[in-house]
């Protein structure tokens, strides 16, 4: 099973990129691997809207 351990949303030249890290554990709960990393460019409109909502909430905290 993969367990999400962290993520970030990054603005770059091609749009928003989501990068994340995770650990893998087996059926006994033993960590098989950790700190694995992947990323992707956001193409899905629903995910773009969610990122916009997060940015709005963070901006509100800056006020």
C-alpha cells in the first residue's frame, strides 16, 4: 500500500505541477520503501479549481 507523506503545488512555465512523496508498506505494516517521489502537470479542470481554492484560502490568511 502507498501512503502519502507530503505534497506541494508548484507554479512553473507549463502551469501547475503537483509533486508528492510517499512510502510503501506491506500487508504486515512493514515499510518496504520510503521517500519515493513523483510529480505531474495538472490538466484536470477539477484539480485546477481545487488549487485555486487552496490559493484563495492561503491568501486570506495573509491578510
